[in-house]
C-alpha cells in the first residue's frame, strides 16, 4: 500500500505538470483567439502550397506572400529549407498578429537520408528500428525548417494493385497498429517543442486503403464492424500515441466522403477518442466533394467539411473563399471555427513558435544534419532488415544454396538487369531529390563494388529497359552470363511505379524483364533474382524456376550496400512479408485473415462446389509473415499453461525454437489465434503477437506469449469490443501459414 502510494506520487505529480502546461497553453490560445478578426481566424484554417508540385495541380491564388502578410494563411506545404522557411516566416511576422506559419511536408521515409519505403520497413517487424527511422527523418526535416510531416500513413491495404501500399505497413491491423505507434513516437520524439521533433499526421482517415478495385481515390463500402475491426485500430493507436494531427481522405465510405464525415471526425476522433490535435483535409479533398456529388458547390463543400470537423483546408481554398459568408448567414456557427482555430494555435504554441517563429529554421543545424554519417549507417541497417529472402534452394552444382555469395567466394559474378546501376529509383515514391543525390545513393553496382573492394570479379549487362519491348540487349547479357560463375539479376518496377495515383491492374514485371530472367536461367548458370518494387508483384515463373529470390523493395540511399550485405551474408536476412503475395491479380483482394465460408476449400477432395477458382489455387504465392533466413528455424510443439482460462484471466503459450542451421540469425516468431465459433463469423486466424529473436547456430530458446481477453476480443454487432466464451485455436510459427494448432477454452466468469 505504502509502496504503491510512493510509486503513484511521481506519476500524479508529472501528470499535473502536464495538465498545468496544457491549461497554460489553452489560456494562451484563448488570449490570441480573443484578438483575432473572423478573417484572421479563417486564415489559420487555410493551407497553401509552394510551387513545388508533389501530387496535384496547385490552385492559382494570386500573390501568396501577400496573403501571408495579411494573416490569411495558417500553414504552408512543400516549403522547405532553413533559408526559405525563415524568409517566408519573416513575412508572416509582418501580419497584424504575427501568428507564425506552420511548415508541412510529406516526410514519408526519410528526408535527406532516404530510408526504405514504409512497406519495406514494415517487413523488418522491428519496431525500435522503425521508430529510429522516423526519428532520423524528423531530425533532418526539423533542422530544415519543417514543423509537420504528413506521415505516418496508417491505412491498412489488402490490395497490391493500389499503388499506395508502398506507403503503409501492409495488410495487418495488429502489426500496422504497432508500427503506427512506433512511427508517431519516432517523428514526435521527446514531444512537440523539442527542436528535433515534428508533428506527425495519421492519414488517411479513413479506409482509403480499401479503394474498390485497388484504384486510387476510389469509393469504399464496408460494414461499420469491418471499419472498426480492420481499418480504424492503427488510427486509434496513433491517437493514443499522441499524434498531433490527422488527415482525412479522398474516398467516400458508405456514401459519405471522409472529408465530410461527422461520424469519423466528430463522433469518433474528436468525441470518443478525445483527440485534441488538428485535422487537415487531403489535397483539395474539400472541393472534391462536389465531384463526389456530395456538395452542390464550394460553399456547400466548405460548410459540410467544417461542420464535419475538417479543421484545415489543404488546397481547396474553400474555407478562405466561403467560410466568412457562411458565418454571416449563420449557416456555420463561429464557435465551430473557433474550435478549429484553437487546435491550430495550440500546436503552434506547443512547437514553441510563438516564442521564436524561426527556431526550426537554423542554417547551422541544417548543415550539421545534412550529411550525418550516423544517419546513413542507420539507413543501411534499416534497409538490410527490410529485405525478404523468398527462396534459397540448394543447387546441384555446389550441393548448397547460392546465397550467401560467401558460399562461392572468388567467383565471377555477372550483374544483369535494368536496375543494377539504377540510382534515383532506389528512393522510391515520396522522397526528395537533392542536387547531389546521384553521388549519395548507393546503386547495386556500387554496393557490390564496395563489398568486394573492386569490380575485378564483376561484369555488367543491362539486358533490357524496365519497360518496352526491346530485347536487343539480351545477347550482351547472355555473353556476360556465360563468362561468369554466378548471375545476379536485378529487375522490378521503376521507383515511380508505386505510389500515389500509381494503381496497376497488371502486377507482373513490366517490359521484357521476365524474358530476360528466362534467358539467364537458360544459360545454365546459377541465378539469383533480386526484385525491387513498391508492392507485391506477380512473378510465378521466377518463383518456380529460380533457386534464389530476394525481395528488395525500394531501400533508399543505402540500397546497394544493404543488398550486398545480404547477398554476401554480412547480414542474414530476417524480413517477413507484411502483405500476402498473390499468384495472380485475379486472386485480389487476398489476405491471410479472411473469413471462412460455408464451403471452405480443401486440398484433398474432388468436390468442386467449394469456394475456389477453377483455374487457380486459392493459396497465395507467398503468405503474409513469410520470409526465409540463411539459418533454419525449427518449431517445437506449442504447450499451453492450461486448457482453459476464464474471462479476465490469461493463458500462456510456449514454444521452443531451434536454429538448426549454420548461421546465426533472427526469426520473427508469430502468434495467431482463431475464434472457432462465435456470434459473428471470425477470421480463420489473426496475428496477435510476435517476437523477433536472434539465435546462434544450434541454439534453442523457449518463447512465451501471454494470451489475455484482449487478444480474444472482437467488435460485436453493437460495436462493443469483447471476447466471447468458447473454443480458440492457437498457431505459432514463422508465417501466417503456421500449421501447428492447439486449442483452449475461454470460460465465462
Ligand atoms: C496525398 C497526401 C499528401 C498530400 C500532400 C495528397 O495527394 O494523398 O497523402 O499528404 O497530397 O502532398
């Protein structure tokens, strides 16, 4: 009793300090608000963009600087660099109330030092290193005058046709929620106000990733239960982690554009979740409600968006143009505007901008962060942990796998393919190019050269372009292959083929690349294929005919070094797929935690009246959670601490994992649970825990997962989150296809 009192005291003490600070900020916010004219308030809700076009046409808007001077702009997008932000801030300081601007940017996977695309980082299943990646991005961005990143994207995505899968954490809600938390913590560091913290933004609220047909910006339609169970938890996790802002989204959900959804923004986010940060629209999404057919004109759009809780208008100019009239006509209450403005001002106070509007625009700090070697080192580590080894079979010639290449040291390697010497592609979508990038980004060729210390044992032929039908380079590629002992082929998408507005209906390797791989295999030389892409691709022939396949995504500045580390075994690959890889586009959407049907597919029966395709197996090419290592991990039998637990209790599941290979390596041990029969149909299994462990050759370790009611609960028909008594099945293994299942019972209290 006494001990717990002593422990509780500091917590209460600090909470009251935090409360005191927040009450203090609220008072300051109110004092500024009291001075503001209606036009100045609306100005705070108006976000302009610099002339750098990222994702859409810039709205023409006369003299933007003059608007800043008049206090008609609250935040600015795509304006970066200590000098540029400082000079624009100086103009804001000429406005009547001298309210500082917020500078925002899409810092998605690194700023100056580019880290792997977020989907690749998710493949590491390593939360601390993902947090560090966001931390470094924040350090670099904040040093260049940026206060706010439009990241993390926490949209669950089950459709690889959607180009934006590259920007999120993949298909799983549990993993996605943990990664959302890690990224928010990384961006916001010790908290807003630190000079190296930027405001994070959970986007796109909500269900943008469920776009029908995988076509960007498309409509979504789903039950409220699915929305709560699958799509909302990563947003809730971000809110719980203290994310400073949310961005709504382009799509409609069940007929209501997210930007105009009161249910999402007012009832849930600002109501049930008590979110006191700000909500920004997506680019032009307020005006786009007219195209949706949800708003009659810009006035109607502005009214619907602000009423629904969308605080800042990015690039629609709907608020700047319409809100004043709407208030005069009493169609919108000024208290609604006040609430939105308060949210913006509060962040400006928290960032310390009212004390010093230039505090982030510091050229000396910018210079120091610009070339920090430890950032590159971290990027390399993140990149190698993102790589997924898909196949590494023994080949006859050497009676062992080709990888790691140290198995075959001293041999001549032909590097073939259109991506071997690619530079800019390595950055992938949502990254910035700086004038010296071509000297900084490490291509595969350079990475191999760095590793070997020379190009003596390397040869190169491009073979073909990434797209198009030209095969005139095949002959040179064949020759290079024949003169070598091993052929490493680098194929994939261009770095720009996944991302916003990059939906694809055909997920096969573009151009003549698969043909190039076939030509190389036909030489009879041992072949390794590296696939670089921003999404799961479909590459059946390669899967079936190439003994060693490595998925390298887009890995950023240190790509080539990281790939060479993995190829030569200086890093033993440990990545696991954060999305299911289909055999064919026709299987999409395909995800591991689907519902069962009344006629489940079974391998061992001739009954055709089951859920199946007549021309294709149901199973994916590679399941969620899958990824190999140069080590071999063997799982023992799952042992439960009891065969039942009561509501409120817990049960422990243990399993022993042995590294029976010859390399030390890391394994992501995954726990899946199935609710066997419930009042609503439940997924065939769901990820509920994982641990990433490192084992020396021959080492065994017992891993324990504690299962509580939380792991068994689900959203009931009335959206209550609770577990139901009954039977549960537990699976533990190295992917979502883990076979070993054991049951226990949850008993009513
Ligand atoms: C994207 C957002 C992004 C915004 C600003 C939009 O097109 O959907 O994710 O933050 O542009 O660049």
